[in-house]
C-alpha cells in the first residue's frame, strides 16, 4: 500500500459525523475533501438505529466524495469516549548468554510475551503501544536494540473497544457500500498530533470536549498514564441554555456560538433578543445570564476531570500543561477557565503541516478526523522502518496486519 494513497477518515462523534479525505503533500497532510452530517441514529454516543447511522455516514462520505472527486474505498473509523478502555501489561524474557546484545528477535519475543493477557469476550483490541522497555531492572529504555543484559521486559498499553459497538459501526459503514479498513483510537491519535514529545515527557493532559462526552488522556514520562471519559460535553451546555432561558435547542446552540463564554474575563456585557418557545413573543436576556449558565456546566466538566486526575495521583505531575481539542474547545473562555480549575498552563491544540482545502481551516471540531488520517499515514510511512518512535509495531504485527485490524470483528 503506497503511503501517498488518499485516506478516508471517519469520526463518528456523539453529535456529528465528520468524514475527511487526506493525501500526503510535500510538507504534510493535504485535506482534499470534507463532509459533515448530524449524528442521527446515535444517542449520546451509542447506536440507537443502525439504519439512521448508515444514512448519516453516507451523507458525510458522499459530501467528501463530491468535493474531492474521489470514490471512498477503505474507510478508517475513529473510536472514542466511553467505548474505549486501556490497560498496561508486562512481558518478560530471559536473554541468551552472549555478547551480541538485544536483537530485533528478542524485542519481538518480549512483546509477544506481553500480548498474553485475558481479554474480556465483550472487548476487541484496537491497538497495542510499547510504553517502555526494562533491562535488568533499569526502566525508561525506549530503544533496547544492541544493549546488554540478562532480562528484558516491556510494558505495553492495550487499547480496547466494546465489541458490540465496533461490530455495529462496521456494519453501518458496509451497509452503504463502503469498505471497512480498521478502527483507530482517537485519543491516542489526537495526542500524537497535538501534544509535543517534550510536553509528554514533562507530563500533560489532552482534553477532547465532544458533544455528549469528554475524554482525557494523561501522559507522564512520555507514556500513557491514564485514559478516561466523563459523561458530559458541549451539547449539555446547549441543553442548559435551552432550559434555563426557555428557548428552542436550535436557538440555544446559535446563542452559545455567537455570544457564549465561560470566563468572566472575556464576557462582553450586553442585552440580546431571543425568541420565545411556541410562538411566544421575543424578549431580552443579558449575556451575563448566558455566561452564568454556560460557565457552571463547563466548570463541572473540568472538575470531573480534575477529580479523576487527583484520585489517581497525577495532578501534581503535569508540568507540560493542558491541551484542549474537540468542538467544545471553541467556546470563548475555555482556556482561561481551564487554567483556573487545573492551575496549569492551557492551550487549544493546533495542527502543524496541514494544507486545508479552501473554505476550511484549523477548527478543533475537525481535529479528530485529521488525527485519524495522520495516524494511518504514519503507519504507512513507518512500514519499512521496524524501529520507529519507540513503538516497535513491526515486531508484533506486520503493517498489513495493522491495516486489517488486530482482531477480526466478525459479523
């Protein structure tokens, strides 16, 4: 498979479905097609109607095809949120008595040993990442090749997904005549794209604010320390506005995007007119009232993440700060509020080396789709390099096996 072949990436979010077609440009990824559709058939991230999900996928992919003039073939599907889980596992082998040092074969054997674990029947493996190697008790080894020792260990991070969700998403894609390629773990892909290696070393957290869920990935010493999801997202801010101001959800969303903010420092106080529900007359509300509603919910999201971070003892080890992404990161004041809650430097993740098609730009709501494509492209380009970026994927599965997926989803 040539690494310059276009990649169809599909982000099936909790509130919208985004399809992006990318190809390898001279300086990085080039976006040549984009399609977005409401996530009909999904209820807060779970499939409620296979027919509706299939049609929503078709709308997004068809729009991408029309924009690019290229027919979708293999489709790479991102999986995120509460459908994902991750766990560390340790593998160990005894090295032969010789002066040759650790070989590629030794690395393959130790990773195979680490892959021996009890996988619950309801889960399927999405990806396996080598976190670190250990030689005779010396941890933190990223590349053991050629090093001497008696015992070689590896810590791998196993990313799993609910099998039922994976199978049904595969069916939804194939129902519309598209070919399912494999699943991609969006939190890992986003982290690789938006968090710099130095930030991962120092300790950092990526927060992906979706429609109905927010997912966080914590890195310490360039390793995934934790990955979790809280059941709140940007759509809950919209719902709160709709209920609190007694306006239609559509108007609440528009109000959130146009006048919403979640930090007092960026509040522009003014009166705005809103439509009453059910034909009731217009009335005025203050932007301060809008701010009060939105800030309360956004702070709740952040504090739920903070509680999880502190519960696991990671709160004091994140000098690299917070990176925000996802559509919910677009709201004015999201960075400032995060800095107040986490007491950490915070920024919105930005894409580098991406050439956008006319009419689109670096919007956090597209980050997940771009991350899927970037993740796949990197695997393609690394297929001839066994030792790359400390992951050593070639040792425990060939690139062809990665592109087909680790485990068969069946029907």
